[in-house]
C-alpha cells in the first residue's frame, strides 16, 4: 500500500473516532427530549459531557473504587466519561451505554428528594423511630427526618463502615478504629465500646435484654468475635476464628451465626460464645446469613470468579443444597414474593427457595456491593456505576433505572416514611416516592 493510501486511511479512522462521542451525545439528547416530551412537568435539566477514553479496562480514581477488568468483557476500546451537572464522573463502555439508554433514566412518579451530605464517600443507614440514621466513611453521623432534612449531625473519631444497630434511643456504629455509642435526638456521643482500635465492617448485633444489652462485634484485625456489655463496657466472651470475619452476626434461637474469610460458617452459643459447629464452605463467606424459619441462605466469593449460594439447615448445620452463581456473592440474599434474589457482582439472580433452581439472571451495569432490597414487590439494587435498578422478582425484567451520578458502594436501599432512600459517593442521599409505578419493562439480559 502506498504512503498516500496509508495517510488517507489514518485520516478516515481519526475522523470516525472523533465523530463517535458526538453521535452518542446526540443519542443522549434524543433520549432526554423523549422523556421531557412524554412526561410534561417532570423535566430534568441535565447537562452531559461525553468524551472518549483510549484505555482498555476500567480507569480508577483515588476516590473511586476500581471495578477491575469488567469493562474488558464488553470488548469496547472506547471509554465514555459521563459527567452530569454536579455529579461524579462515571466511566462506561460504548455497549454498556447503549444498553443503558434503551430504558428511561427516570422511574419515580413524584419529586425525588436530594439531601447533600458532608462528605462524598460510602454511607450506611438504618431507621430509628421517625428518622433515618446515617453514618459515612468520613465519620459523620446524621439524623434525617422523613422530608430529607438533616436535624442532627456529629463527627466520630473514626470512620463508619456498617449500618448502625438501633435500640430505643441508642445507636451503635462499627468502623475502622472502634465501636461508638450515641444517644438522644441530637446524637450525643456516649463513648467507645469494646477494645480500642477495633476494626469492623459489620453491623453490631444486640442481644440480652433492656436491663443488660450486649453488643456482639467482629474484630477483623484480631480475628475474633466478641460480646461486650453496652452499659458497663465489660467483655463477656470472645471467640477466636482462623481469619477475619466480615459477615454480620445473626441470631437463631439461642445461637449466633456468622461467616468468615477462611471459608467457614460458625454457630456459637449466645450466652458464652462456645463454638457449637463450624461448617466449611467453598470460598470466603462474607455476606450476612439470611434466616427463613430454620433454614439459612448465604453466598461465598468462590474460587476467584464463580461464587456459590448455599441452603443450610440451621438446627443440624447440614447443607440442603449448593448452587454455583455466575460470579462472587458478597451480599445478603433477599426474599421477594416467592423468589430469593441474590446479587452476584454484575448480576442479579432469581432462585427458587426450595430447590435452588435458577429462574432468571439479569446483567447489571456495574458491580453490586450492597444487599438487594425488596420494596413494594420489586427488587432494588444499586451498583458501583451509580445505577439504581428496580427489577421484577418474577421475571428478572428491569422495571426502571436511575443514574444517581455517584458510586453506590455498600449503601443499601432503606424504606422509610413512604420513600425508598439510597446514598451515593457523590455525597447525596436520594428519596424516591413510593409506590413507584412509572417505567416501562425492559427485557432482562442473560
């Protein structure tokens, strides 16, 4: 080939490459025009910036968790940087974006509340009375009323790494550096609970009674699970495990269950911590165990890629079944209708509870680090690409998607006061009015 032909070919390729982002930008504008025309009065003034990125694989930032090599699975060379106004930059491949744009970006029938938090980072929440209690990775704790207004705020000495345990006026948070106790409407700081420099990423489990409440805590650095009196801060017992445990302890009768990174599930006695049973699993047991009657359901990270979902008889500690999942399971399953739904990294999987048979698999845009939630008969799931999904538990069809603009990282969707609440890493809390009925169903991608 002559030099002239080579030069012409290079110029044509460069022109095509330069035109790609503009074509996608026009596609985004068309989608938003359609949404605005169809739903008058619900306009979303959104400014988009789309640019190509010439590196394969996901591009992490210092404050943005890496999604690893997942983008390579789509075979796209271009990376698209989406930066809605005031939002955190998000990276998508071309095929991910085209798939995403097939559905509307709006799925709430009414106004969406948006509360600005003090720190753009991971956020965890639980309900206390009429309010939401949130904690974040910067150590801030907030009390938020049903309208989304912050009524109290305090900053802890350490970061928050789990949803709080709530008992009456008392709130207990775990984090990297200690367990902290707060009380009252203004979240008054009571003090630190348990060992100094305790390192935990699990929600505290409260046992005992109102006169002598006891917090069960995991200590990842010491590979222990301990019980500490909330009122007297006295350690009652400690269980030494073979590795750190990132599975939130749960109660079953007079026993406590939890999983550990060593690839095992423990059943211990509640009053003295004696180990009643240790069941080895095929991979790291990180997610909280879901108890349904005398049956337990939990997932594992598996052997590098694939994970497993187990059904366990909690009395005999014998496995009823073991089912391979499309990828790792690091979250707690949820029951929605007659289907158990599991978040397995980039997939939601619908499972028949009795047999363990897979009913459907739906591919998501982004990895799931948060537990799925069943709200108003649908499964809600956020991903690390900032996409919040509503999915039918019967068919796995996507009923709606909303792009928050920030990473949804370990932030579970919480229902309270007629809204579904979720926080992202751009430092915002979103409240969606319930029931959500708007949003065309889209085929699940298996």
